[in-house]
């Protein structure tokens, strides 16, 4: 077979295409989630994983086979292998035990290594009657509650936004915005509620339509338990952006936190003695 080179290695043309598809890209595809059941599960935990699967569709894989070796908090190697096998950066595991009943673990990987994960207890399994949404629509995420109270809540908000955001887009058509997901935090009780809604745009007599929210399914209510924080080096590597995506620096032009462009003007030195001003008799 014909040979080619990739990264200084001699590979076949087919192998080069495969390695290029797995290599890092400037614009990455949507993150896929792989969801499965552990060695022992309950009906509530399984329903919670299915609800997450419905919210993540079509970028989600729900495995029917149980995995006895998947215990992310005890040994992360099994979930890292599973993530690489299915090319999925996000994962979810349902389990059940006397110490941690109705348990759901959600997490993410970066470059084949475990980045961070959160453990929840299912209080109310959502979407029991399905989810009324168009497949493939990008959700409008609405975070309600004290998400900035501490570092743990901030990391959880970052994780949920990354898990549920869908495809990256440059522009949003208002007519195609029809799915809103309200993510509420009850910080004293450590409860997280995921409530899917449909957006109804009606005529209001002005350019801005009248927006109504209609429930699209039962809310999924989770109780936050344990969490695994990422290592500092891996977190910095995950946040690193490629050089092509960084905005080019423009002289004397900056951008505020809200996205407003601010410019600085430089005026030549002025001679105040030569400026023609109105002469007032009182100043003589």
C-alpha cells in the first residue's frame, strides 16, 4: 500500500486519514456523551440517566449493556478507556448502593484523561413522558440561583454549560430558538433542577415578540454529593485556545467584559497660548 507521513511517522494513506480525524482541530465537533449503567442500578438512577440522554440528543449514546468495572471515583482508567473507545468526551454512569442510593455520576475527559466529574442523587426522575423538542435544536440555557457563591458552584455551572450547550454557532435565528433549559440551583439543599421548556413567540405589536415558556417535560431534580476537581495542569491545558481563534490585537482598541469595543484617541500637544478663546474683562 501507498505510504504517507504523519507527525514524522510513516503510515498508510488510510492510517493518515484516521489520525487526522482524531487529531486536535481548530474548530472541534460537538462533544458526544456516552451514558451507561453500572453493576447495580435502581429504576430511579436509570431513569435519571435516560433523562440526561434525552436532553443531550442527538449527541448522546445510551449503552444497553451493564459495565461491572466502571467505578469512576475508585478507578478512572475504565471510564477513560470507554471514552476513547466511543470518542466521547462526556460520560454518565448510573449506580445504586445502600450508602449512595439512586446515584448518577456525570463527568468529562480531556485528551483521554479524566478532567472532572460530579456525583448526584436522583430526587425526581425527569422526562417520564418523553421530551417535547425538535431533535438537534440548540438549547437556550438559563441559569438561576447562586451559581457564583463558591468555587464548587462555579465549576458545576461551567460543567453543565459544557455538557448541555450543543453545537457552537456564530448567529442564532430567532425563529429557530424554540428550546429553553432552565438550570436552577438551591444552594442550601444542594439541589439542581433541569427544567426543559418550549419557547413560544407571539406577536406583540412591536419588533420584539412576546415570549411564553411552556413546559416540555418533567423536571429532573438532582442532589449534589461528591465531586472530583481537575488537576491544575490539565485544567490549564483544557482552557488553552489555538492561536487561530485568538483575536488579533489592534493598537489602542480593547474589548470590555460585556463585549463592547473601546478605542483610545491620541491628540497632539496643544499650545494653550495660541488657542483663540473668549476674552473676559474680569480676567484682565
